[in-house]
């Protein structure tokens, strides 16, 4: 648990208990990932005055985190976004092909790779000549997958055993780093979570952490500082 009266105290407490995310192939646990994403989101929101002090943060399950901020109690469900083939390629790079290059544009959303094809690609050196992206291709793809995850998580929010609070937020983390994302285009392509899915309860806010930026649907972009030194 974290209980902080101001931003300096919040940074200090998060620094004292960092989540310690290992590489993909290591023993990375869901709880470590959820801890890292939750603290990064909360610190970024507090840094920009989007939530008020005092802040009390508790890690839990269904949702993954809840926190009190200036008298508001907020449930925060967390999820990671990464193309499946890119995740698999990074694991193979770490374990088998340390000298191969892996560039996200060669593993776009929805493209399936067989294990044999991945091994052959990385054995040849991997992304020696990356495909790159055309126009707003990556922004639309990332936003589309974020919107799909929002719909799935909204069903979970309404399911049995999920605790709902005065406010319910969904925090997504794009755990890959496409260069030169146009964040305004990404923000406008994200759905307003209050209009998604035919469910009695909807998320009040959708947050997407990508690189060093935090995108809030609809249409707000902030820099996302890290609390860890």
C-alpha cells in the first residue's frame, strides 16, 4: 500500500518499492506488470493534477488496483497491449538470437507467424531492413486493439466477482515502442469508454500509456514521467 500527501512523498514511496520488471523471458509475473503500470499511471496523473492528494494506492484483484485520491475512490483495471508475434520474437531474441534485431513494424497487429518462420527470420538477423509504417497505420492499429480490449474489459467489469467503485477506470500499456507515434491521432481514434458495449456499467475513463506519453480518451495527451530513479 502507498499513502502519500504530496507528489514528493508519492515519488519517494514508489521509489522505495519499485516493481522490478524483468525481461519477457524471465519470470515476469502479472503482479509485477500490474504494479509497474499502476504506479506509472498514478504518478503521471498526479504530476499533471488529474487526481488530487492525499493518494492511497492498493494493489488487489478484480480490479487490479484501487486508489483513493482527494476523496474519490477509483478502481483501476490494467491490461498490456503488444502484438503476439512481436512478443514471441522478443522472447526468442532474448533466449536464442541475441544478435538479431527486432523492429515492431515487422510484426504488425493481426499478422500471424509460425514458430518456424520466426526462427528463420531471426536466424537471418531479424529486422535488418524494417518494413516501417505508412501514414497513421500504427496509430489506427493500436487504437483499434485498445478499443477491442476496452469492450472485453467492460464485459469483465460487469461480471461476477468484479468489485465496482464510484469510478472505474481502465489502464492500458503498450509494451512496445513504435517510434514517432502521432499521439493526437491516437487519442482521437480511441473510444470514449462511456459509450462502449451494451453493458449496464461502463468504465469512466480509458488511459493508454505508450512510450513516454499518457493518452486519455477522449482526446487528451500528457507526458508520463516515471517515479523511479
